[in-house]
C-alpha cells in the first residue's frame, strides 16, 4: 500500500468495510442489544440488588424504606451515543515495525464508528495533541466517520516540550459530553500521573472502555549496540549502550512497573 493510500480515509474505510466490518456486522446482528446497551430514561421496574449490579442504579429511597438494596431498571433506549477520546500526542506516532500506533488507533476508530453508525447511532470525537484542540460533535452516517478519520490522519505530529497530560482530555470530556454515552479512551496512556482520578470521575456518568495502544519495543529493548534514544514527548535525547545486559534488565524492569501500575489503575476504575 502506498503512503498516499495509507493516509486516504476513504481507502482505509473501504478496506476495513471489506475485511473486518462486513464479518463483524453479521456476527453482531443477534447480540447487538447486549454488546451496546442503551441508556433509557423510562423506569421499567424495581428489583433487589444483585452482586455485579451498577451501584448508580440503586434507588436509595426504596432501599431506606425496605432496609434492603433495590435497583431501578429502565426501558432500553436503542439509540446509543459513543465518543472517542483520541490521544494523538507524539508518543502515539511511534512504531517499531511497519505499523505505527496512530494507524492502529485510526483502524480501531473506523471499525467501531462504522459499526455503530450503520445501526443509526451517533459518534463523536475529542482530539488531544498540543492540548485538547479539536472536537467533532456526535452525528451518524458514513460521511461523518470519514470526517473523523480525515481529522485523525491529517493532523501533524504535535511539537511539544512537555509530557502528555491525559487528565486534560478526560476533564474536557467530562465538561463537553452531556448525554450519558459509551466513551472509548484510545491512548497509549503514557502520561503524567493524575489521569486515573479523572477517568474514575468520568466513569461515574458514562460507560468507559479504555483502549490501550502498545508497541512491543516499549517493553523489551533488543541488543542492537550503541544508539541515541529520544523522548517523543519532550525531545530529550540519551546515548545508551544496549549491549549492556544490566541496562536492558533495568529497562525491562521499568516497563514491567509501568505495566503493573497501569493494570492496577484500570482495575480500580473498573
């Protein structure tokens, strides 16, 4: 595939519609209502709380009166609104092979957005580069998906001298997304600390799906001799010797600590 084709939203969407969406769409026909649940406003019933129920649905008045936890059940609203919070910071432009993390992100967004809009649902997007610098309102249709893809692919790599702060993106989403939605946070989650609390706050109102972009080279540095590595976020450079077994072990240990902390953050906010 040529570079021009790789950056062409129409070509990307057509390829994914043929190779992925066509197959997934058939598989999802029967399970659509459970995979993408609506958020109704009309009360359908009250029942006793069961393990695993969303505590946000507890009816505290009835619970206090009957001294037993009760939850509200609502009629399902078939129309779903989904938002993609897209981290397009410099670290997302990294890729040790032929595919960069940004390309993986755009393919994921294309597939999910097109599946949702084919069923009449709406999708919107919030973009983080230099900061939270663009928003596409939630709408439906194939042309709308192409607009989101075009914005992702045509945005230049941000030139910044400070680390990514995902907390900015999550705070902006909490302010801008009014209706309860499914929110896909698509990022490598390489960020200054503090975003975990913002993610938890966002999850109090919306259904959150964290989609992590990852490259194998971020977890295991091969023995390739002397080289200069550069921090994609700050531009800081460091001359390292990958022949040094101790250095590679420290690199792997640091990557494992980051992995453990990230998994703990997702587990705590689940």
